[in-house]
C-alpha cells in the first residue's frame, strides 16, 4: 500500500546560491532539503515531509492533500486584457480552430 507521503509532488533541482541540490515538495512549500547528491536531497525532503505529516496528524492539524489525489475538471478561467482576447480570437479564426483549441495548444 502506498503511504500518503509517497503521493506528494517532489522535485530536486540545483541551487546555484547554495552550491547544492535542493529537494522540494510542492504541497509543503516551506520545506526544503539541501545535499551535494540529488538522490540524498530527494531522500532528505521525503523524510522531512514524512515527519511533518506525522507531527501534523499527531497535533490534529489539517494535512495538505496530495495534488495527485485531487480531481481536475479540465476547465479554468483566465482573465486577459481585451486586446489580447481580440488578438487570440483573430489568430484562432485565421487558423480555422476554436479559441479554446488555440489556447489549449499554446498551453501544452
């Protein structure tokens, strides 16, 4: 069975400022783990998140839900300046596609 902390979104990237790899967790933006090795940075952030989740549960605090377990509708609204809306509508018409299809392709 997959443990809850294994469902979180982890990332390891190089930090030029720290001259080390930094392990991050999207659902816990205040946590990070530095290490010379990317594998150890990942192991470190995973351990830190596990400890944090345990502490939060023990203290009856709300634990963030993993992004991976959330359901997405595929729809979201974006506000753009009217001129941008006009230009995109023209581009879609000239391309023979819907505005939705044009924007979706630009986002992919």
